């Protein structure tokens, strides 16, 4: 493994880990509307609101892909397990199970879609795995936490924005890797 690829992988791993406390902080402290004893919300489309933490969860899906691309499948699995544990530790008590289960299931779904696609088309792999992961995360989190999918459109849109914003980076990374002769881990 080249030194550059390894350094980039560990930076992606660090950023991935930071998305979890950031999501938990955002949901309680940053938004255009913050309900007392409830989440802070942000607009993700006209008339559609979502808890502000969705931005970090969308970013986490992309960063996990980068961890795998740079460090390999073993690191990606370890990151998912550590992320689920960290998610459980940092989530509000009422949301521990929902947060940890949704994180574990969505990141695993992301990995299962990303892995076979990444060598053929990185941008498609990031888009497809992110789309699957964000739907899995949203459905399981809302279903377990609230038994209600009323916020599903906002959850999905908020996470999707982050995945879509990452696509130019994935395209650039693919081209840069080809120029530098760096193969996926």
C-alpha cells in the first residue's frame, strides 16, 4: 500500500468517525427550527424538513466508501462496527437502539453495493451505494425510533444531497488515481 493511499485512507477514516458525533451534535444544536426536547430541523427541499444530523449521515456513507477504496475491506468492516458502537454511545438514550442499528445496517448495505461496483465505475458505486445506504438508514432509524415513516422524505433528501455533492469528488478521485497509478485497496 502506498504511503499516499494509506494517509488518505486514514484521513477518510478519521473524518468518517467524526461524522457520528457531528450528527448527534447537529441534531440537538443546529437548525432553522429546534423543537424543545426534540431535534433541530433544516429545510432539505421546499416544504420538506429533516433533522440536521442527516447531512453527516449522508457524508458518512461516502466516507466509508473512501475508507474501503484506500484501506481495504477489512478497515471498512472495522469502521462500520466501530461506528455502530460510537453511534450507540453518543445517541440520546431514547435513540440508542435505532441509531446503532440503522448505522450498522445502512453502512453494511452501502458496503455490499459499493464493493462489486467500485473497480468498474467509482462514481456509480458511490451513487448507488449511497442511495441504498441512505434509504436503509432512514427506514430503519425512523421505524425503530418512532414506529413512523412520516419524516422519510426529508431523511432521504437530506442524505441524498450529501451523496450528490460528493460525486464530483469521486470523479476527480478516479481520475487522480488513474494518473498516479493508484488502484483501489
